[in-house]
C-alpha cells in the first residue's frame, strides 16, 4: 500500500519513512508522544470553535485520538495510534513479506 501511495499523489514523508521505520518494523518508537498530538488537536478544535468555524471531521478525529490515548496509556509514541487502530479493527498492518 505504501509503495502505491509513494508513486501517487498520496506520497509523503509518513508513507516513505515513518510507516516502514515504525509500523512495519513493529518498533512504534516515534519520539513524538501521542498525548502531545492530542494536545495540538485540541488547540486546533478549540480555536475553530472560538472562531465559529465548524470542524466536524477534526472534532471526530480528536475524539478517536482521545480513545486511543486512553487505551494505550500515558507517555506512548504517536505511533501507538496504529496499534490502537489494529486492535479496534482486529487486524495487524504488516508487509506482504512479513512472516505471519
């Protein structure tokens, strides 16, 4: 999937680097913390609210990230969001060549 994204318009630093380094490798060791991302999302949603701008997708994203933060615990990497999604979906993201 990331190879396709990298060749299309969806390519980004995340798809070229982060997914392989942190998710496919199963290290989940990004130094940026999940709770800091949640704080930043809160600032954005609160600002939109203050400005009277509807931001329903951002609000829903924040709600989901809050669930992930509560489930994964304090001090975890932002990459742990992937493990939370895997748990919720009942599947694991892996390379096609990874052993099962």
